[in-house]
C-alpha cells in the first residue's frame, strides 16, 4: 500500500523544488509532496485524505471554467478560507502552513488569515 503523501503543495504551475530555488526552505526538497493545481483539487484532496501535515500555498491560481474557455480565478486565499471553515466544522487544528507565493500582497493575505485563525 502506498504511503499517503502528508505534504500538500498548492500551485498551478510550479513544483516544490522550484519553490526551494527562491525560498531556500529545505522542506521543498522532500519527495513526499502531493501537488494540487487548483481550488477543486485542493478541496477534493483534503476531503478524500484528510488534513495533511503541512500545506504550502500559492496565491495566484488560473482555473478554467467548466462550461467555457473563460478563466476565473479561485486563489490560494480562497483555499485558505475553505480550510478554515473545514477545520471549524470538524473541530480540527489547522495544519502547519507556508506560503511560497511570489505575489507579495496575496502571500501576506494568506499568512494573515491563517495566523489569525491559529491564534483563536
């Protein structure tokens, strides 16, 4: 039986090793990351496998609408908001998190949201 990957990497294009190149965080060199590319995959992974040990967030996620070629953006911030609701609904602690986004405002928004929830 395959061991469930306990690290969750949310990013529409990058891989963890690429995040290491600009963050210099050794955790991104680990091989046990499960990569999700959008809001839907993020939610489905947690619903199917439970909370991971750690989640690394990107902010800007390009997400294609099902019924058209129009791009609609559900961001890493939307994923973080969903995660908080999930933890509240199931009386769970938020997992460790990191934000590897290159969008400085988006990164700050995600980190502030999650840190404030963790304080509660």
